[in-house]
C-alpha cells in the first residue's frame, strides 16, 4: 500500500518546530549518529533539518548534546552490536545530563525483537521510531520532551512518501537524493523489505525540483538513491522509469555528476545502459551486486537471476560503454555454500574483473528465511574462502588501477585526505584519486594525470591551471 503524506501534515510538523524554537530559553544542541547505508545518511540529513528548524545546533559531543539520535542499520549483526554497545555507553552522558533525550530510529527500530530489547534493557532511551515515522519526528520529539514519558512508534508497515521535509546537509559538494524507498525482492538473507517496507517511488516532478535546487545551490555530485534504484517508477504507472529519470536530471543546466545506487540485476535494462552511455553527466560506473556465482546459491538467495543472466548484463553494459567501471557485492558463507559453489563465484570474479568489490561474511538476520536454513560449514571454513576472495579482488583492483597510470582523467575534488596537502577526488567512473592541491579546489573539476596507484586508490597531478 502506497501512502503519500499531505503537504499540510509536513507544514504542521514545521510549525511545531517553530514552536519548540520559540520556547527555548537557552542554546540547545543535538547529535545525530548514523550507521549503515547512504539511505540512512540521507535520513539523518532530514533529522538534522528538523532539529535545526526546532532551534537546535549540531554537536559531535555526546556530553554536550541535549538530544542524541542513533539512526541505525539492521543489515549486519556487527552494526547492531555497535549500536547496543554505544547505547550502553550513553548511560554516562545521561547520568551527567539527566534531561538529555536519547532516541533510536532507523532499520533496527523496525525489528520487533530489537524494539522489545530497547524497552526492556535500555531505560535511558526515551524515543524509538521506525523509518516510515521519520516525517513526523518533530511530533514524536515534542511528545517525549513535554510528557516526560517514553515514546515507541515502530510504524505501521505500509511505508509512505513524504515531500517537503527539510535537509541539513553537512557536505557542500556531494548530495544524496532519494528517488525511492523500500524493496519488493525478498532476498532470503535480507531484512530490508521488513524494515523499509515495499517499494514506493517519489514523483518525478518532486525529484527534478530537488535536483534543480541542489545544482542551483552549487552541488556538483548528486547521487540518486534507492534500495533497488532501477525499479524506480513501477509503482507510479505511466511508463516513467529510472532511465528516463537519469535523462531528465542530465538535462538540468549546470556542470555536475549524476551517480546512482543500488542496482539489482533483475531490473537492469538496456534502457538504463543506453542512458548511461548517452548522458554526459551520468557516471560511467555500474554497481551491480553479484552476491554469488553459483546458480544453486542464487536460487536459495531468491535473487531472480542466474550466472548466465548476470554475465549477459555485464557483456551488454560493456558493449555500450567499454570503459565502464564495474563494482559489486559478494556474500561468502551463505548457508549451505560448498567449495564448488564458492569456486563458481571466484570464476565470475576472475572473468568479469571488477574494479572494486564489497565483500561480506554471511550474517544471519532474524526474521529472514536464510536464518532458518541449515548451515553445516564452520566460521573458519568461511573465513578461508573470504580471505581467498579478498586476495583475488585486491590483485585485480591493483592491476586495473595500474592501467590508469599515464592517463589523464577529469575529476571532481570533493574533500581533504588525511595526508596534509592532499585532496580527494573522483573520476567519472567513481575511482578515488588523491591529488596534491589547495583547499580552494574543493568543489571544482580539473584534469589530472595519474602518476601512481595502490589497491584502493589512484594518485594524480593537476595538468591544468
């Protein structure tokens, strides 16, 4: 079920923010701590936007903050353990500042077992709400503060689309732009359809208006976000799809880069590949999660494609864009994965030769079908496979990066490196390039000659004034 929140409801939330700001008698501070994906990062920008409208200043000091919000991720067990550990540590800040409000939101807050654990074991937490309740965060915050009682709102499970929620973006060069939320695929290892609900797309006119505003504000790197971004528009009807959205964003006047994530092989189309080829602002990079090279495991994962279909997609995108940068995700140790299954994954990795890869040891998620599957292999066996995969990909990544040396690439400077006097930048294919340059270059494009590399990044020198 698709629910669109009326603009009048968002206006009520903003009016409540104005009331809280007017009622404040002293400066107040807020801290938003983000875990997980880019979608969570964008959600945190909305939380900060509401908090700023309510008169809060942002801080990184948990002892100074009057409000602390933990925006959580449920994809992997490690992320959950970090959240629980950090929540436990906040007992010290709450003791020093009894009026401090601690809130938990995001994907973990949508899981019933987590919801109950926070209620039972973390009395310092006063507010818990799921992702589909974010649009009414001011109302929830006001209730928790004014009534001095704990507020728990996991959400209805229907999902919603809310326009007009303010953003407070920390970055001045790169911007996240959500085009859709949710997922309909129900991969057997994944909790997202249960925490982010079903797919629902924003209307194109709203997305394009936001994109134009971002370009007008000086943003140079705009990433279109969705859990399954290339199924955008299916719930809207009328045939408007993700490829057309890319073309329409590309037509906006200005010098900027369009990036997008994450694509699902099930919905990757020739139209998408054509748009990538035809649109000069669209990055020449495709992140296409493989997860496994074994047809048997792909079926058990409910991925809706086989290895042959995946290989065909790679061949098609390379035919249309020969220099495309390819990255992927691979899960090692899915329940029942044998050495033969893993060998098929390694074979695809060797054949495709990805530029980079995100590798994960399988992490069982309560509530998913995979968590109930028999898993006869030991952690040691899985770790051995994982190490072999990482070693293989690191070798390929370094070989791919060495091929850049001597070439000239146009890059966008987007920040500072840890090394003094070095800036970070990205090619149109999304490759990280470290370049000696002055801070005034941040937010500008330049041509750089690639003079060196390692497994993870390139080194360049500016070739133009």
